[in-house]
């Protein structure tokens, strides 16, 4: 059996699957078919090898029967076909796969590998399998909402920015899904994941992800890290009040322009004059200080820049500006201090994990429905946790890389 399989690969998958302990509910009636546990292990092989197509997985297991045996298949009988794998992904309950992932996280948490002291949330796009994502396709209105791909009804139109800088206007559209992952920024391992269509805003699912992750391991007194896409007041308040933690999120300017101000904080108008305070206003749960033109009620004054609001025929003339008063947790954070910058630098671990996630073949999908896409994403995260668990149980420190663990096997 080991004639065409390297000893290191056989030893790697032997140790990998011996560290897994899970059972899935079988069918109540009908043909038994292949064990669901063996099918999950087969997809773990697919992610560890970085295969992006099921045909590659089927050929690999057919030529390496010892690894198929470690997965749990009866190698004296035919192995699953392409359509068997495809049907499994489409009909498998994603909640059952999330239970496997949660059990792995709990075990690593008990072993002291995974910790919730510093957690980072980020999303990575997963391209849908449609011709409209092909740059060589000459189809008209490829990225129009009215021209939804017929091949995948569950995907949605998403946008990719070429830069994190708010003044960059370069972006591209794709039909896609999103994999939202909560990562332990110390170990670099996933804690919880959620797959959504590409048009779902990152900030809208943050509270749900934190609540589900808290059911797996406690997030109390955590330090939450995220990029500008999560700069929403409700997320700050949730981290502070529900989990008694601290949030390290940079401010999103959202199209605002930086205005000059004098030393006491009064803004300077377009004519270069210091504006006067003119009361406060409260709306949408925020309090803002209003500033007005210094010649607001003057009968003889003249606006040096001839502002459009100067000759409006009203009693109170001239321009006005508003400045939000920092009366909430979001605006009270000092983002210029060294402590904030050093702790926020840990968020790069989210980017590293997303890179490892894409290297498993998840950058572009071969399936064409939301259920299969969600299951494939969850299986990719399960494979990363399985590698980490096998590495720790067998005394290896290479729990982030399957290739390094294979070399040491």
C-alpha cells in the first residue's frame, strides 16, 4: 500500500487523523453509503494538499490508498466519486461542522494553545464560480445587480479596495462570498468563522460572531482588534459592556475632511477666521458643538471669501461647522499613543491567517451554491485546527504550517 505514498505523507496523515475525535449523525433510513467522518477527513486532505478541484482529491486518494484508509474508507471497494463529494457538500449540515470546529478550539484552549486575550476579526473574499468573474469574459454588464449569475443564485456582488487608505479610489467588483474569521492573534488560529454573501457588511455580523465565539471559549476581558470596516459605535459598546474588554479599532473618516483649528480647538473657516461657538445639538445619539461665522450678525462686516451662505438674505449669515464632542467610548480612545499602535500591530496575524486560508484552495470556489461554499470554508478552518492539534499532541512546534509538520513527521 505504501509503494506510491511517501512515508512522511503517510505518517503525517496518520498523526493528523489520530488526533481527531468526532462523530456525525448517520441517515435514519436508506443506503448507508460512505461514512460522513471519512468524507470530512477526505476534505481535510484536500485542504492540506491545497487542491482547488475535487477531481484532484479523487485522483490523489485513488493513487494513495493508505491515506484513503487513514480517512476511514474501505480501500477494498471503490472510493467516492466526484458526485458523491459534491452531494455531501450540498447536503451536509454546516452546524455539525461548526460543532467539530468548536470541539477543536475547546481542546486547544484547554491545552493552553488558543487564548482569547487578543482576538482579531477580519473577512476575506471567496470568488464565486461564475463566468462573470473571469477577466477574459466579454459578457455585458458583468457586475450589474440586475444581471445576477444564473450559475450561483446565492452569491452576491462585492467590492475590493486596492488600498486601506480612505483617499484611494481604486476598487474592483466581484461576485463572491465572504469568510468572516475571528482569530487568536497570539497563536494565529481561528476561533469562529461565518460565511456570508459578498454584499454583507463586515460590521453587521461582528456582534453575532462574538456571541457565538463566547459560547465556545470565554471572551471576558478580551482585547478586540479590527480594521476601519468595524469602526461602528455598537461594536465598541458590545466589547466594553458585554465582554468587559477593550477595542482597538482605527477611526474611519467616512469622507470627512480635516479642518484647521486654533489652539483652543475652534475651527477655522475658509476665509481663515476663527469661528465662534454657537451652542450644542444632539442627534442620532451623539452631541455636536456648533460653530458659526464671526460676522454672523454683523451689519457692516464682509466675508473675505464671499461664502455662498453670506448673501442668503437671512439674519444669521455665513458658514457653520460641527464638531462631535467625545462623550462615548469610541471617541475617547487615544489612537495616537504608543500602546494603541503596538497592540493594534497584532492584527496582522489576521492577514497571515487569511493568506494561509487562501493557500488551501479557497480563493476561488468550484461549487455553485451557498451551502457548499459555507461547508468548504468551515472544512478549511477545521483542517488548520487539525494540523495545530496534531502538532501539539506529537510534540512539534509547527502548528501553523502543514508542510513543516509533514517534514517533521
